[in-house]
């Protein structure tokens, strides 16, 4: 029963909103989340829960695949460091509210040390520890060796390396041009652009959330929810035929999921207006084109006029930075938007022009 | 001593040495680069043939036939009086879908696109149907499939008489 419930809850249709809400609560109540008490309780609760999860055969077999073990280690690290940063930020923000500086600025923390030997020794030790760890790892876990490559056959499920599974999950909702070229390109360009867009001088050399709320929220949402969460889904919850399988579900090759997808043009012209698709391509896709353009062109100026956050941001960073920032944010948000549209309306593409290899 | 050996190398000798050195250096770098260049060409080419003979139309039962799938990447589909040669490359990102006889559909293992037997897409992210290859009868009654010519549905090419065989 409980397992059934977990299977249901982890379906992206439910777990994505849950993760988003969780993310919001985490940042809203980061002082609670970042407290030691919270961490201890979480660990205390997680240990029996994990044990119960592991007692399930299907769950255990997915988790214990040699490929997947390092991913779990990484996920634990991500969780720990997120907590750690918020923990430090919570301490500092409380101090700053009381009028004391951040902990990093106290006289005893301002003392400087030499990089040799202090830093170099630490690095040397880390190097040796890593090497030893990798040697043991290589002895204990065998690398899976599969059959030789065959251009007319693909394994099922065919999975990208784990760090690309977020992208592969994105491809479920987008055309390859978007999810494979445009969006990854924008991720890289956006990361490079951060120092030029971000004019906030605060938070330099110390942990804080309050003084950099917008920057941290925007980045962490993209990182935790749109990247790490999608990797989790791609690694653990996608089985044969890229169908969703709950954590306790057996990977049955014959699981049938009906998912009949339609384009926006079909919904409007055929279902709503009751006439066939127009012959002219542009006329056929006109609604999608208008919507997409409006999304990119109208929202940023509207946001800068109508909302307080937008007005302040516009004033603080100036027009060019503001529009670049908003463009990046809108492109980021296009992923959750398309996911939700797919789930709610089985919508495939907002603009579907396969004749021009252009699908949005 | 050191001074002596230095003085024994005059300007002219120095230049001849350095010329030899440079020639050898460039030659070895050039050789290495040409090896690298050679390496980019495969020794054996496993590319499937672009044209093949596929027997007589009566060899195929109605439905999807997978006999050429591994060799040439082609499904032969006989349906509603037509025999077509369907490409087995997903039009989303180029994975190889599987034919699921129980569900009567092609299903891609990469992002879950699904196609009907005719090649028309109906689920998952793929934007367009599978492509069809040129298919024709030879004078001796054998089918010839030509993969260099593809027919795309969204371009209205599936009506072309070369894209199917009447059976
Ligand atoms: S490659 Fe077939 S669904 Fe993406």
C-alpha cells in the first residue's frame, strides 16, 4: 500500500510540483531548514526510511547497479552541501540582523595563512585519499561491458551518461534542436554571463541568503529542481521505452502507457474551431507563433512596469542587464511550462513546423 | 674545458646542426600528424548498403516484417494493399525504435516516441513520422529498396508512386 503510494507520488506529474513546493519552503524557511536540529532529525528519520526502501527488491536492484552508486554518493553530497550553505547563511543572516558582521569577517577569521604548506598539504592529502578511493572502487565494482556497437539496434532503455540525463529528460518535452542545442547553449552562455549581469556587491566571501535572495533562488531553482531532480528521474525512474516506473515498480517491458500527444495547432483548428488544418504553414501555426513571441517580447517590459520586484530590478541593474536576465529566466521557465502543458493537455509542440525543422 | 667545447662550435656548424635538428623535428611532427589523419579513416566500413534486393512481394506476410532491420535498418510493412520500406531511425533524435507486436506500435527507447505501423507518430516528443524509402519492382519481380531516396510525410511525399508497392 505504502509502496503503491510512493510509486504514485514519484511520477513527475506529482513529484515535480512537490519538489517545486519543497524548494520554495526550503528557501522560505531556510533558518529552520539550515538548523542543526533539522539536519539531525532528517537523518534520524531517513535512516529507517532508507532501510525500508532498500528492503524492496526492485528498489534495491536499481540502486545497486554499479553505474548508479556514484550517482547516489553525489546526491548525498548535493543534499549535504545545500544544507551546509543554507546553515552558514542562516547563521550569518541572523548575525547581520543583530548588527554584527558575518562570521567570516570576525577578526579571528580574517587572519591569513600561507598557501604553502597549509593549502598544498590539504590538497595533497585530498589527492591521495581520492586515488585510494578510486583504486578500491575499481577493484570492488566491475565496469559493465556491453555488446559491441550496432548501428541498427539500441539498448532499451537507452540512457545517456548520468550527467546528461537531465538533458535527455528535457528531450521528452522538446524538439532536439531546442533541448539539444539551444537550451544547453543558453545554460553555458547564461553561466558565463552571471558575473556581468549580477551587480550585487553583497555576499562576497561570506555565506548569506538574504542579501542575495534573487540570485541564489534563481540559480538554485535551475540547479536543484531543473537539473538534479531531472537527473534523479532519468537515472532511477525511467525504464524500458523511457516509460516512467516508480521506485518500487518492476521494469516490465510491456507496461503500456497511453500518451497521445497533439500540437497546439491541432487543438485549436480541429478541436476548438472544428475546421481542418489550414494549408499554409504559417497560418496553421499562427497561434503558437504569436504566443511564443508574446512570451519572450511582452513579459519582460510588463514585468518591469507592473510588479515591484521588476521595477526594483530594472532600476538596479539597468535596461540591458534586465532584459538579458529576463530572457534567460524565461528560457529556463520554458521547461517547467512545457512539462506542465504536456501533462495537462498532452500538448506536444506549441509551434510545430517539422517542414522547417522548427518545433517549439 | 667547458669553454673549449663551446669555442669548438662555430657559427656555421651551429647553423648546420640546427638545420638538421629542425628538419628532423618537422619530419617527425609531420609523420605524427599524418598518422593521426590516417586514423580518422576507418579500416573497415560497416555502413549498411544503400540499395538492396528484398525478394518478392509475396514473401511478406501482412504487418511488420523485421528481417532487414538489423542488416539494412528497414522495416517492410504490408498494410492495406501497400508494401512500404520504413526507415528504423527515430525522427526525434535518431535512436532505433523497437517494434512492439502486442501494442502494434514502434516505440523508441530514448525518449519514448511512438509510431503506428504506418510510421505516423502519435506519442512522445517526435515532431514527424518515420521516413519511407524508395521501393520498386525490378523486371524479374524482385523488390528493390533504395535508401538514398527518402519520402517524408510532412512534405506530402507519401503519395509518390515510388514510395510504396501495390500488392
Ligand atoms: S530519439 Fe526516439 S524518442 Fe528521442
